[in-house]
C-alpha cells in the first residue's frame, strides 16, 4: 500500500519519511507515519477503517468529528492543550474527516499524542484510578453535548433486553446441541430477566439522561503520561453513541474488578475486587463533578451487574450458536468466559448494598 500517495490527501506538513504498522488493535489497521517538517520530526496515527463493521463510514466519522471538536473547545475553555488531551483529526485537503481511496479502503489521520503509554491490564490500583479519572472527565466534557446528534454505529449495542432476546433465540435453536451442558448458566440468566430492560426503559422515558457513551472503557483506551502516570486522553472513539453513562461505568467495573483471565476455568479464583470498585468509583465521581445526576448515581452499582451479565449472556449465546462472533482459541472458551462473568455477577449481588452505600 502506497501510504506516501494516500497521505498526500491529508493536510500534513513536511516531507513524508515512513509509515509502519503500530499497536495491536483488532478492529482497524493502525500505522504510525513520520514526517520531517523543517528538521522537526512529527508523528501521526493513520488508520485504515474497518468499513465492514462501521458501515457507513460517514456515520462513524461524523460521530468522531462532532465529539472531538466539542471536546477541543471545552479543553481550550479550561486552559488545557487539546492536541494532547483529546484525539485530533487531521482533515483531508478537501476538508473531510476521512479519505476514501476506493470501496474497500477508507483512511483517517490523528495527531500522535507523544510521551504516553497505554496498558492492556491493570498494573496497579493507581492505574485503575487514573482510568476512572480519564473516563469520568470524558463524560464530564461531553455532559452538555446533545447526544441525539450521534448515530448508533452499532445499533442497540447495550440494549440488554435485546441481548436477552437474542440469547433466547440462540437457546431455542440450540443448533449444536450444547444447551444440555450449560443448564445452570441458562437458568441463572433467565432468573434475572427483571434486570434487562431497566436502564433502556429509563432512557426511553427520559428518567435517565441521554448522554454520550464511549462503550469500550477498557484501560488500554486511556493514554497515561509516561513519566507521571496521570491520565492524558481517552482514545478509540469508534463506539461513541448515545446512551447512559452507567453503561461506561458498569463496563469498566466488569473489566477491571476481575483479577483473573476472562476465560478462567477455576471459578474459585474469580472474585469481585471490591477494593478496585471503590478506587474506580472515587475517580469516576471525582471527575464527573456536578455533571452527574442523582438517577445516574443510583444506578452505577446496578449497572456493574447489568453490563457483566449482558456480557455473560452474549458469550453463552455465541457458544450455543457455534462460536461465530467472539474469536475463540479452543473448544468451550466462550462457555468459560460466560461462567467468569456470571461468577462476578453473583459476587456483586451479595454486596450490592455495600456498593450502593459507597456512592
């Protein structure tokens, strides 16, 4: 692929030096381009967009453009550095947010945020606290943004009632005759049917505020300063959509408060880390400040359970359907993934009162 020619379509200054693969993302293909601008080397993130998942690309990029431009204005108002504290799109020569080479090749370019690091897993509690500050600040920056302007690039992504209906469909078909070996998991999910429509219904009625949600609040989507360790910017905005900030909080807890691998087979090792929940909650609410509403606060702990069981039922539905969605590396991996999620749910249910009391 001739990146020198492709990047001539973007408003980049200087002389092209190189463009090499970068990072370990699974959705888009990511590269880092280096330019020489009068003796000063400048780096840029170049991504080939997965147009099959994000279709149409125009909707995806309109979301990214709207949110990053809004964030940059807010950061400037606060006296910050928007080139460092937010993803910054480099426009094409004709002012667009992406470049279409042909029907199979779509590209975008961001300023490279230097002197930062991203971790794949929680190295220590402070990292988790800083990720909470980062995502809470992201939600706070966008608290006044009209989330109804955003496209649902992945329709009904956190509609847990829909996810449950999809699970029931997979169960009724049982195409691979697997339901008999996971009856306990099936009954566990069915027994909690009353959970699934709660936040969706509150959003529909207006009781829960509709806000911008990131929808992929893993630690590796936060850039930390490589010297101080403090949060710099939230990245990977492909899944930003309208929803509830409870989704972002709950998914962070699901991901960060499990000390084991996602497919740990020995469930005695899978225990919900209440200490990490406390740390994340502190950072998240600290960064949200006055922008968080009472109804959002009241549902943060519950959302931790909801996002975890939603993930569990998705793993189980995929297992029943023959492992067609989540990538697996060995038989029954999706079943084991489901079991770890349900164990975490069980742990959280036992201490839900304490989780709420902290809030």
